[in-house]
């Protein structure tokens, strides 16, 4: 079957119901590369089958969880390269699960797939650490592109040093521990993610739009003030004088620059 760039509706899902889903063993035996495991947390059996087929045809192993608790347990027992997460779930809500997953692993991409379209929900989820948000009905080509882009960003970040030092700060990204003057400073998963991107791009001027795209994984964000607010929080936690920062600098009219 050819995956065209079309929106999934009930008719499309019903059509896919009549087709068999290729097994992982058949895919791998056919010579398709093993791209890793994608965890799908979705309670609709028809959509489970759609997503399973989509990712298997691209060489991914797929683990399906039908509720939030099963999603959390599967996340712990597997090492997914990405998570596709519905918002409305039994047991644990999608919002709470997103936060818990990011607490366990800040670097694992979480892509929200939901029919909820309100801007406030998108903002909340991205601030909780979600890497992207795709609204149902969706284009399979767009969803795959967004998931693969999030995975590439994760792998690029993984090549950076796990421990980074600047000024009086020492940041261990693998353990998610931040120290200033040898005292631990609590950072959120999103603050770690933003700081890691800065440390991977020292002295480089980064626009707010670039940060939204590369850190939040969202290229059409309601407001760039989200970036400003998060950087203000980082300054308050890591700079000796947040009013006169030495490391997280504002480049007026452009964006920000990290100076070690």
C-alpha cells in the first residue's frame, strides 16, 4: 500500500482495518533496516492498527499500549526511540504521562497525536516537554516526518558531552543533575533540554523561532514569549546575577546566545 499525504478519517481507518499488518519478523527478514522501537500509547484499536502499520513499513518495531499505565510500564521495559501519545487515555491521562515520561528520560521524543486542537493545550503540553503536536485527522507523511525529525534531534544531542561546565555550574545531562557552586539546582525536563541545545551551540546566535523548532520541535508556535520565560527561569537558577547574565545572553532584535 502506498502511503499518500492524505488526512485520516473514519473511511481511511476502516479501509486499513481490512489489510493485514506485516509482522516485525517478516519486515526484518525482508531486509528492511531496524530503526528502533516506537511506543504508541493509544486506546482506539483501529488507530493502533493504523499507526502500527505506518511505523512498521518504515522499519520500526512497534509496541502498543492501550492506556496510560500500560504506556508507562512499556516505556520502562523497552527503550523506545520515540513515543506517539494520545491525550485522552484511561488510567493515566496523556498530559500526566507526558510529564512522567520526560521525568524518566528527557531525551526520548514524545509526539502528541490528538483531536484536541485548542492552543492552550498545545502550549501546556509543549511546556511539559512534548517534542511535537500533530492534530487528528492527520497526514501519515507529516506524522512520519515529525517523528523522524524528533529522533534525529535526539541523536544529534546524544553526541554532545554528557557533562558540561561553565562558570560555577556543572550540568550532567545523563543523570539530569545541575549544580551551581556545588549545590544542586532543580531544573525541569524542558529546562535541561533547552540548556543542552545551548551547550551544543556555544557562541552561536539563535533566534527564538529556531529554538522553538529545535528544542520544542514546533515550527508554528502561538508566541515566542515562551522562550523568553524559560530563559528567564534558567538565568534565575544558573546565573550569579540574573539581571546581568554572563552566559545566557540576549542578542537584541535577534534572539539569544550561550557563552561558556
